[in-house]
C-alpha cells in the first residue's frame, strides 16, 4: 500500500506507538491533579493544525463522551476566528502542539486565549505559555501523527475528569440514547462490537 515508502511508513507508525506510550506514562501522574483543577470547566476548545486537527476533533469527542463536558475541536486558523469569540475566563483551551509546521499557529492561538482569560493545557514537548498546564509529548512526536500520539494523554485526562465529576466513564449515562438510535459499535454501549 505504501509503495516505495512502505518501510518508512511502518517505521513512523512504530515510532508513533512508542511516542504514545511515552506520553501516556508521563500523563498518568498528572491527570488526577489536572482533573481536580478542571472539574468545573464548562467549555473546552481543543485546537491543532495539520495532523493535529483530526486529533483535536477526536480529543474533544473523548472529553464529551467520557467526562460529559462540552468540548469542541477546531483547526488553529478556525479557532482564531469563530471559537475565539467565546474564549474567556469560563473556557479552557487544549492546544495540541507537537513539532510540525502548524505548531507556531497553535501556540499563538493558545497564547491569545490565555490573554483573554482562558485556562490553557498544552499538549506538546514543552510548556511555551506562562501559567499553562502541560501534558508532555515525546520530543520526537510529530504533528502528522498527532492522532496517535496526542489523543492518548487527553483520553487519560478525560477519564480522570469523568471520575472527579462523578460520572462512570466505563458505564456512561448516554448509552441508552446511543442504543435507541440503533447504534451498537461502542464498547460498553451494548450489542455486538
């Protein structure tokens, strides 16, 4: 499938798996404290660029499904216009900022969000915004594979946030709504997988 690049693609995927494991290991001791700090968050905006954009969408979905909190994913340029109109002290911005061409744009919108009063969680190789919280990514994690490397620490945070907010992420309250639509493909929601 990958033609001449098949071996390189396989190596990149294996490296991404290692980077995801690295991020999960570093997130584990942090997520309980972060969940306590963000337990009353009403609105979370997750932003990313390039491969970080689908990762932002998936991260927002994890936060919604597990923690039952309003979360919206958006691309950094989109975040700078539409969602930015809602950013303020009652919002949290999660900035997916692994290395790549879109990193500067993600950091810029997150920095502006912090200036407008939002709390910021950076998901990247290092903290770039004063006062932000950090879920670290492996230094070699790339924007192209952010869906594999940046979503797992957010899923860990969503799980911890659900617990702090008093919901059971293993048995979500929304499963009956899900089944009533004839949907059965989510593990734990009933029916065959």
